[in-house]
C-alpha cells in the first residue's frame, strides 16, 4: 500500500478502524489520507503527519452521543453548549485525545488537525486546513461542492479551495437551529487569511 511507505503504522491503524467504524468510514479515511498525501508537496507538509491525520480523523465517528460526551468529560475536554446539544461534534476532539492517549501520537499538528477537522478554528495550522479540505472533498464525496473543490485544487489553488469549502460549510450550518461559534469564528478569520 502506497500510504504505508509514508506512515509505517498504516496497517495497524486500518485494522483499528475496521474494529471501530463502518467500512464506509474506513474507505473515507483512506481516501482522505490519499488526498492529504497529494497536498503535501504544494503545502510543504510532512507526508507521515498528513497520512496519520487523514487516517485517524474519524476514529470516533461511530461512537454514539452519550459515549462521546462521557469520553470528553473523562478527559477533561471543554464541551460547549452546542456540542452538548449535538455531541457528534465531539468526534474530532475525542479522536484527537484517543490518538494521543491510546495510540501515542505526540505530534501537536496531527492532534490539532484531527481535533478541529469538522469546524475549523482561527489560527488553524496548515495540516489542519488541509484536513478540513480533504475531509470535505475527497474523491468518494459525490456532492457537487466536493467535485468543485477538487476542480479548484486541480488548478493548483489551495487557498481558493479552502475558502470555497469554508463558505459551503458555513452556508450549510447557518441554516441549522444552532451554529457552533468556532465555525463562525473560523469563517471570519479566513476573510483575512493568506497561505
């Protein structure tokens, strides 16, 4: 497998994912990792970190709301009122903690990328920004916005792709009854962000 040459723990992580999440999520995680790998050269990212973040970002995707809340509380994670109302938003933070505590991931960039891959956050590092885009636009995603993002990336414009993804996600969540304030802050921060 191509990914294993960049991240030696690939097979072990895939085995863990197969025990924890659906096959659809395993396929998605592989696709995200491959897309992350394709972004390494243009963004100057470590291939090992990019693949690890891509594979591990949805480690806790299959956990139910009460499990996510319990894990977040157990590890002392800050839980916002929006996350309490919609615990699925905690799958990134809990996956980041599990990756650190149980899998020995010590790279702060990987932790940050996994933690914030759903909502983004102001000052998010390059690895996190790449994961935010890859999670939305990997080739198994068939919605028109994902395809458009891939077209923008193919033209070599990561900055435009990131802004397009953030705008698409923001428009989607603004139509919901409760908007995560971090999503809103991230969207505002991107207005003045430059790669």
